[in-house]
C-alpha cells in the first residue's frame, strides 16, 4: 500500500496489478449487461447513436455496485490518501465500445467538481478498475506524470459551462488547450496505461489525462469510483443531477463481513 500511495503522491497515479480475479471481473461485466436491460438515469450515449458511452451513479440503483466500491483495498487506499473518512462523490463506467467508443480529450477532473458541484478543494481520488484488457489499440488512459501539481490548467481558457451532458461527452466542457499542453508534454512526457482486466488505475483528480477512440474490435470498459474526503463535502447544492454528484456525504464503512466478501480481491502484499 505504501508504495502505491507514494507513487500517487509523486507522479499523480499508480497501477496496482491483478487486484480482481477474472471470475469477479466477469461478474461485474454481467451485472453491467443486466443493468443495461432496464432504463436508468445516468446512461449516456455516443453522439447521435444508441451506443452507450457511459453509465453514471450505478451505486445508487444497485447494491452490487455499491459493495464493489467498499472493497477493503479501495477504501483503505482512499482513506489513507485523503487522510479522512470518505464518501463516493461519483461512480461511473466508461464503456468505450469496440470500434465505436469515442475519445476523452485532454482534461483534469477536479474543475468539473469545483465548478459544477461546489467542492472546495481537490482532496478527492479516482480508483478505476479495468474490466477488459486494455492494449494500445483500445484507447487506454494517457497521463502526464506530475501534472497534478500545477493546479487548474484550464483557468485561463474562455470556457462557458453548459448543460451537464456536455461534461460527459466527447466534446468536454473544460479541456486543456494546445498552448498549455505543449510545454507540459515537452517537460513531463506522457504515459499510456496499458493494463489487464482486474488491474486498478489510481489517479489524482488534478492529473492531466486523455484517451483516444477505441480502434480495436474489443470492448474497453473502465469502472471509475471517485471518493471525496468527508470534510471536503460541498456546502452548496450541485447544479448537476445526483448520479453525477452525490448528495449522500455519510462516511463509507467497511462491511463487517468484508473479509469474507474480499475473497474476490487478490491479496496485496503489504511490502509492495
Ligand atoms: C477514459 O475512460 O478513458 C476517460 C476517463 C476519465 O476521463 O476520467
Ligand atoms: Mn477524467
């Protein structure tokens, strides 16, 4: 755990390999397929298509997804990183469908939560679970190491906030523009996160990131849980719906039966 905390503090992200075994990843994927059989608020589509781009707020509708976010390793990491009790601010699955899934342009996450949801400080953390193998062809996440240290990289842009649906589209509201991105990449480079199903990708909400279209014939599903420190909960009501911005700030607690439930999680060596 220490190693991953340190990497996330230093470079803004880390990869924890092989956390969920394949039977459990299969179970998650089947639960998503079942979830999509019914209509729910928070499902968004690729522009002008019926292809699902992302599903938001699943933990509000289905206890299976809530339990997943309470897996010990995820909770412990988020609590340690934020030095506080935590709650789920946002929960989503980016579907990035085979051949048809569209890009996420360069952006940081926190600006959406500050401008849209009135969260005062970037004391949040993203923990993503790869639900498919993610090779280069599938449009993996791409990070600029260390960019989480530079504050809001969009603050000089002339951006007008729109309807919430723009915040989750391939034409994102708050993008990092070319003149800011150029020196960042020249000085810090970039790193594609190719990984395997069951791996975790943990990243700070100020980290600059993007991902391109899925050019492969395989799905690229990524489940993302965003935890906020309880002491950083907003004091003003969000402009956005609850499936994008939680209204329940009560601290998550480990389920008392959790050690049994956590049999679906591979052991993380404490010395790692
Ligand atoms: C992606 O799923 O590739 C983008 C995730 C994000 O922007 O947080
Ligand atoms: Mn993002």
